[in-house]
DNA sequence: GCCCTATTTTGCAACGTTGCAATGCTACGA
DNA sequence: TCGTAGCATTGCAACGTTGCAAAATAGGGC
């Protein structure tokens, strides 16, 4: 059925090995032979069998990107960039989705590595760092989460500094009752923890109190959660004049609730998000946000994984990607 | 380095073949033997080498999903569903992104099929249907686009009927100057053509004229294009009291422009989108849209591909998935 | 005890490719 | 004319797995 090297060899009247040499661009092939073999390859439509090649070479040139969900804009954009950059380096990317299930996460991390893929880039969700490093069966780079024992490579932005910057921006625009939406007490979510830390640090530095009621937990990080959290804040005992949401999606949900209830943004309540997803840029008002350098994250993760694959024993690294605070209408309110 | 059947066999004191039998749950293995072998498998942490397995079995149990871009919410949601449903059927999905480049599209369609994947589901963009069917080197199911010669399987909603329904809804709410945004004259985009057809049919049926200036072409289908198209409409010679956008992203861009210029939606201009992406549900006003049944699309495509793989010679099919018109604030304006 | 059948275990070969090393070949200089 | 160097080509083996069919073992009836 499928055309193999043998078929081409017979057709061209040479050995299998010579066809392999031509197919792989090996230097020492006579021009005439090369022409003949190439002709046979084209005629028969030969394409290498990747399974056989992998088996022989021991490399797949494929990596896996494990994310909680591709449907979420942040991960979609990140995945998109990762695929594009990986391709420039001759890698194929296999995208896997865990849906936030711990089991699937474990499976994706301990499963394919060293078998169908050369390495894994994972943005963990439900599984804690120490278990991750225990499970890992091959080259693994974590996004966001820092491995507890420092036994894994790791790429992230400085979440504390970024969150602090976001909160300080709210303080600087005169806000005094600043809420935070996005902690997830039920999960091993170090990212949320760090963002909370940055938020608290900014408030302390400004001499503002942090009523516990203004820190609102959520189940997931999507729009409906943000909408519900905002409702809870508005119905609560404390006044609120600003909200720092740990993701843009949460902020967009909050924006919706505010709008429904007739609050003006930012005059009554200012909003800051996190991630810089495209929806935030086009929302009305557009969303002030922390923009992690996603391309840099993807690039660093791929670099890091390449190094790790090249030398499994090398010391692990914590790589830090950049971010920017993008000030838009949801805090400054210069609507046209 | 990696543990193979041989290693386990030595450890358990049985033949390689017996280990294979245990690993694959073959029935005729003595309980005691099974226990011993399983013990060795667990101890050594054996995991099958998928390349070798593929080589031997001739199947990869992997399919490829080729989309223009994962970063776009519609494709992200569709990919997410496809991955989830495929997994229930024991398939792994490899997501590939073409960025709308014709070359990459050709490559993805003619490349991996029958080699690293068992089949391909492709949402074509730049390459025309007749070329697609010529290129295809194995089981291939198209999304959206109908293959010219009818030589390929195909899954889509009834774009003409859906667009007609969307436009008729605008007519029914009293609109008389209805624009369409989203044709792409520079591409082989059959979907856009069909949606235009539905739009025209609805207007004709209502006895409304279709000034050519009200049909606005776009380069891509993203928010910025929608924003620019809306600006062009507002600056144009014709009055506009409604816009049917061929994607929700376009509509969200248009919404932004309208809002910036002080138009009220839907009082001054009503908007209908297409795709039912999450952003549209939470926009303000929320977006009236055509919601294709994405889960059904994914399911039909996977069914169809499975059938095609099972019997490459079977007659091709055009499968039609459902859709619904979701009426929201951007046309009815019942803002709370 | 012996034969026949059913169960359990095994050896061999092959999937398509490439690393290794050996072979044949040509051309050049002595 | 011969030796040698360098290029072109080749055969063999192996990667880890599973299909096939044979072999070994156990079970049962006479």
C-alpha cells in the first residue's frame, strides 16, 4: 500500500541504502544516481515512514504542549505562538488538553515523554509541583508554576511584581477600595497565590487595609466566574471602587455584571485584568491589563526544553519572561 | 535507557512475547504469570514504545486537525471539542496550524497522512477544493468547504439557510439598510460565498435592494477587520441600520467602532454575528449570533473520518450539522 | 498409562528505517 | 604499471513491537 524505500530502490535499480541517502540529502551520491532515484521517489510518491524513522533514530522531533484548555483565549494564543516558533526549529507540537483534570494531567506528563514525544511543555493546573517532578519521566518544562524542590525547568513572568504593578496603578488613579478576584483555594495554583501576594504588597505599601471580603475566590477563571464574583462584591458589605482580576476573562465577566447593574467603568469601578487577550483590547471600555510577553514565554520554554533534551543532567533553571502594564479605558476612562 | 519488553522479560523470567501478551491484556495468560509479569512491568516502569508499535501495527491511532489558527476563538473551541470527543474514542489529536498559508495547508494535507497520522480533518482556508482533493494522500474530511468534484467527505452547517435566518431576523426587527461584512474576494472561501448568498436571498425575499457598497470585503476575519469595515460603512454614502457579520469576531470589532463613535446598539445599528464564541455572550450588548452546533460538527467529522479510514473506497458524504439563531441584546436591545 | 484437546508459552520473522563498516570503483601521481 | 586516496555504493544488523504458528504444558476421559 504505502511506498517504502524498497519499492523506490527496485524502481531505480539501486540499493535501499542509496535511496535512503538520496532521501536524506547525503553528500556522496553521484549526480546521475541522485537524479534517477529522485525521479523514482517522485513518481512513486514516496514519503518516509515516520514510525520507522523514529524507531531507528530514537527521536521524534515532536514535543507535547499540555494546557488546561485550548478553548481559553490565553492558552489558545500561547499555543498558537508555540506551534509557530517550534516549527521554525523543525519541531512538531502536539497539543494536549487536560480540562483541568488531575488524572489527565498526570497521564500527559508521565505518559508520552520519551515515547511518542521528545519532551513536554506543561502548564499545570490541578497537580502540585512536588508530584509533578516525581511523575516526570523525561524532559519537562513547566509554565507558570515553580517546582517545589527546584527540580524542574520553569518559565514564568514575575507574577508578584506584575500584580503589584497592576494594583499600584489602581492606587495611583486614586482608588481606595480595591478588590481582588481569582484566588483558587481548592487548587494547587501557585500563580494565583503569587498574584495575591503582589496585590497585598501594593496595598500594604500604600497603607491601605485588605478586608478579607474583598478577596474573592473563584472556581474557574472564566467569564461567568468573574461575573458571579463581581455580583458578590457589589452585594457585599464593603464599598468597592476598583477590582484587580487575575485573568482578563474574569475581568470581562466582571465588566458585564457592572454594566448590567448600571455601574460606569471606570468612573464608579475601575478594572484591571491579566493576560492581554484580544477580547480585552476590543471590549468597551477596553481593558487595562498586564500583558505577559507570550512570544517570549514560548521561545524561552522551547529553548529550555531543547537544552534539557540535549543534556538531561544539566542543572534546572527558572527563566523569567517580561510583561507590560497596558493602561486602557477600564482604568483611565478616556472614552472618545 | 528506556525500558523495553526484553528488559521486563528478563526480570520476570518469561519470554518477550508473554510480556507483550500481558501488556496487551491477552486472555490466555496464567494468573500467576500475569501477576509476576505485571509486577516486573510496574517495578521497571515499562511503557510501550509507540514508534515500534505503530511500525508493527501500521496504525497510529492519531489524527491531525488542520485549522488556520488555534488562536481564533471559534477554532479554539472547535479544537477543544474535537480533542475531547476523539479521546473518548481512543484517538489522539494532533493540532496543526496553517496561519492561512496555502503552502502550509498543502503540506499538512499531503504530508502526514498515512505516515504519522491515520487521517486528517481540515478546515481549509487558502487552497481551493479541487486542489485539495488532488493533494489528499489518505483519509481526509473537510470542514466548511465543499469539495468541488464531490470527491471528499465534508461536514458543515447549511450556511445559506443560517445566513438567511440571520438576515431575516434583522428584517423582522424592522431594519431596512442591512450591510454584510466578511466576503473575502482574494481567497477560495466558499463559506463566505454561501453566507453572502443567504444574505442576498433574505433581502430579495423581503423586497429590499442590495447596494454593492453595503457588502464589505475583509482581509481576515478578526476584530480589527470588523472595526475597519464598520468605519467604512459609517463613512460611506448609504445609511446603515443593521450589519450582518460573517463571524462574531468581525461583529465584535464592528461593535467597538460603533461604540467609539457614539452609536447605540441596537437602537441605531443592530448587529448579528456568526459562530457563537464566548466573547459574544459576554459583550455589552451581548451579540445575536448564529450558533453552529460545534460539538455535532466535531462528532460528525470524527465519525466520518473513522468510516473513511475503515473503508477508503466508500462513497463520499456531505454531512450537515445543525445551527441555531441566538437572539441577544445586539438586535433586540432589551438591556436591563 | 495413553491419547486427545485446551490452555499457556514461546521462537521466528517482519514492519521501514538508518548506523556502521566494508566493498567496489575511479582517478591521480609516482 | 601499480599503489593509494577518495568517492560512490552496498549488505548487514538493529531499533521494539506484534502476527503467526509451533511447541510445551496441563487437563480430562478411556
